[in-house]
DNA sequence: TATTGTTATACTCTATAACTATA
DNA sequence: TATAGTTATAGAGTATAACAATA
């Protein structure tokens, strides 16, 4: 549970009276799923950012690009539902991805309010590139959880679907 | 007073050609621990916010209050390490908690740069109250994961500690 | 020199509300 | 009336950098 940057760890070892560094009691917090969920997600997210920071990989891009790649013609609304976020959060992402020529839109025949999204050739290349980073990152997670990965994903998915 | 549960689901059930609502393929994303971690944490966080919004329960308060309660005399720096966030993020939280009379500071005898934190009687009451909300929320999570709670927490903790 | 706590600043992710153009 | 997409605004959570005081 240390900082992200260097490895200057060196237990202060003073601890005159009050609870110091490593010996803090988590107490009731330790039994909360929500607490551990937050810590783990945060740690994972920061590690991911760190690892891909140099590659112009916005954390929000990969999931969107990947979903479009697997669902050519998908609409922004369907995308937002699949990604579990509000449609308004997608607008800037899609604008960026379009500006970078990773994504194109086609008008939808039956509904002029909407439009279908798909990857350009460039977008496909970009996705491949980003997927390599994501895979490397997730590989670390895979190693940490080992053979219990299936259980973990099943539980997380259940939380996503049923919490409310 | 305003209920936040509109609950106006309305399955569109049209799906002419492109991937619509529920039938989106997650594709590669589905195998990523990081992806499910993010979705689950987000869903859980929002549910928690929704449930406790009326009670003036800032999501960031409970963990801090709880940690101080379990570690009287803890310093802000130790607190930040225990909570896994930067010390600068604690300053405003502690200011609020102090302003509300939930937390007090005592000077530290051996180190005049720092100070020890502890709960006031009011803070202890507040913590009890917040803990009830948190417990209710986490109870939902408990039910979702069932008997595999221990496994889940163990895996999450391992991720928190080892990712990097 | 290193650490504690504070301040200033900024970025990401996300949400709600209001608006348009359709449907 | 309801939905799709956009815009504007807001808030939570977090980070980094620089600073003064102290170690």
C-alpha cells in the first residue's frame, strides 16, 4: 500500500506513541467489500495510467475503441449502456476519437436522430496497439489472482449487475 | 425528499440491424479484470452515494472517520498512507471534519511538524450513524457475493498490495 | 536533506439538466 | 411523449509541484 513512484521505502521505525506508518489498524473497514473494491480499483487504475502514459493512451479510450471494434455500427446510446455510463460522457470521447481518425460515423437508415460507429483502419491499428498495453497490464492482474480469476470476474460482474 | 428512483425502464425491442441495447458483445474486454473492476467499483460507488446522499454522508468521510476512530492519535501522513491516497487529498477532508467538530487535533510531543487526530464525542456519534449506512450498503454486496466474500476480499487486497 | 502539512492547480470520470431534432 | 445526441455545468476523487516549518 505504498506510493506509486520510486522505491524509497524505509520504515521510519520511530513510533513513539501514536499509530504510525505500517501499523495502522483498519478496524471495521477491513470487512467492507466496498472499501477493498475502491482500493483495488484505484491501485489498478493508477498502475494502468502509469504504464501507458507515454503511449497517449487515455484510459477512457480503450474500452470505447474496443467496444466499437467488436460491434461495428453501434450507436452512442448503446455504447453508453454497454459501458455503464451516461451517454453525455461519451460525446467528448467520440469527438476525440473521430478527430484522430480512429472512428467514423455512418448515418442510420431508420433513425435520423442517431448514427452508427465503426473503426477506421487507423483506429484498428490503434486498438491493436492499445490492446497490447492493456493486455500487459491485465497480465499483472492475472498473475496476482492466479487460478481464481474466473471467480473474481464472476463476482465483480454480479456486483455490477445487481448492486443498486 | 426527492426520490431518486425513476425506474422507467422500457425495453426498446427494435434492433433493426446494428448492435443494440442488451446484445452488445463485450469481446476482448470481457476477459479483463481491470474492466470488471472498474465497472463494479463504479456501480458500487454510485449505489453508496445514492443511498447515503440524504444523510450528508460524503463518501470520502466514512473511511477517514473510521480510521481515526480505530487509531486515536494517528497523524495525517499515516492516515494518507493507510488510505492509499496522497497526503494533500486529506487536508480538505480533515478541515471539514474539524469544522464540523467531529475531529480534534492534539500537538505531538516529539514532532512539532505534525499532530495527532482523534474523534470527538460528536464524531463518534456521527461515525456510528455513517457506519449504519455503510453497513447497509455493504450488506447488499455481501448478499451478492454470498459465501465467496472471503475470496473476493483476499483477491482485492492482493491486487491493492501487489499491483504496480 | 528529508519529512510534515498546506496550498494551488489540474486532470479523469462521471452525473444532471436543458436543449434540438427527431420519433 | 419519449428517445438520441449535444452542450453546459458540477462534483467527487485524485495527483503533482512548490512552499514553510521542522527534523
